[in-house]
C-alpha cells in the first residue's frame, strides 16, 4: 500500500471512530434539557415514556411531530402559538429554552 493510501485509510478510520465534537455538544445539550425538564417540573403535567403525569400531552414522541423552531416558539409563549392552550408561559432563560428544545426534539 502506498504511503498516500495509508494516510487516507488511517484518516478515514479515525474520523469514523471518533464522534464529531458537534455530536458530543448536542448530546450534552440534550442532557441539560432533560435536567431542565425535571428541574422546571414539566413532568408534573407531561409524560415522557413512563415518567411523569398524564395531565397534559404525552411528549414521548414530540420530536417526530414538531420541528425545533416550532418548539422554541411554543416554549416562549404557548398562548401565542395556540390561544386555547392550558400550558402556562414559563419563565425560562434562553439557555434553558435551547436545552429543552434539544431534549424535546430528541424524543422520537
């Protein structure tokens, strides 16, 4: 095998075996979103899997139904998206909204 071919092969193996930095950052954001879901008490009205209370909609597959942009608008002001909504407007920081959106979008 020529030197160039070996370099390409080694590079390909390294790229395929190392998760990209953005993937690790995304996983960390999803984890923070799950923690925010718990710390903000979202489970008091919503189910994710078998965790939570079935007062509001089950969020177990929310990410398959709605894009992140919609979830961001929803978390910012539910009544502006759907005036008949019973969900209150939450006092969330921009970072909490971003993390919650990542978590909810991951639920498929």
